[in-house]
C-alpha cells in the first residue's frame, strides 16, 4: 500500500497533464467509457488508454470492464486528499498574514498626527 | 504570459515531488532563506536550489535576493488556483451524486411492503 506522500506524488503528477485533466473534468460530470473519453481528444486511442492508466494508478479514477466496455469513474476521496493538502498550506499562510495584521493594528499609534507638509 | 492550463501543468508538476512539498510546507509558516529551507533536507544545496527554481517557475513561490541572502515566500494566489481547479471537479461530482440520490428517493415506492421471509 502506498503511503500518503507517494499518493500525493502520483496524484499531482497525474494532474500535471492537460489531457488527463480534461478526462478528470469529463468524469466529474459522470462515468464514461474509454471511447466516450477519447472522442473529444486529439490523440490516438492507445494514448488515451495510457493516460487513463496513469490516472488509475494515481487513485484519481477507477475503471471496470463489463463485457467489451471499460467504464471509468472518479474516485472523489483521492481528489479530496490533493485538495486538502493544498488547502492546509494556504490556510496556514493566511492565518500567518492575519496574525501579522493583528500585530500591526495593535502596535500602530492610535492617533498618529497627520503629515501636513 | 502563461495561460491557465500551462500554469496548472507547472504547479501540479511542482507539487508532485515530496521535497518540493516539504519546502512549500515550510514556507506556508512564513518566508525563509534558501539555507533555512535546506537545513532539514537530506539533499545538497544545489539540489535544493534546483527544486526552488521549479517552484518559482510554477509561480507557487517567489524569491528575492537582498545582499547575499535569497529569501523565499509563498504566492498564495497560485496555491488557490490549483486548489480551486480540484475543488470545482469534486463539487461537480458531488452534485451529481446528490441529484442521483434525490432521483432515487423520488422514485422509490413510499410504503414498500417489508420482506417477511
């Protein structure tokens, strides 16, 4: 089993490609077969399959073959993990800015004389 | 100027490395010099500098050299762009699940006889 850091490596790597993001975009609207996913793409079917393998290995999607049709769908938990990682860092930074703002407000002279020059 | 898709490529690519994520993690607590960032890392200073260049090119951090010291800090807007992209996809998917749940609730027989077997 992958630890969380390796999972994030694979997920961010998977999201770093515009074609793969387009597939995630499509799948966020509902499950789709491989050929449905390939239709709007300007790449060969084997290339689409390869991108889907990267997405599946990252945990962002799962696929299931029924008869001759492979259907793909989003794994929302994986998207959430990536989102949460970024959100926590951004929140830490914003809290730091808030504290800095409070500090500046507290230490500012209350009735600073205006500069009349 | 980079378009949004190329920016996302570079940002997700930058976040796909555990060492670079550790640097973003550190910087989300406040600005730091290159040597402060390098201290907890198990890599050479040139390797740290190379990772920082990737982070800076992605727009996730900015650096400024004053005298002999280069200071790095987070660019919160870039983190927000990446977070927003994921959030929008996840929200789409969740809304779809909600609609599916509503549909199932509406079409379910109201007083289904219990199976007594």
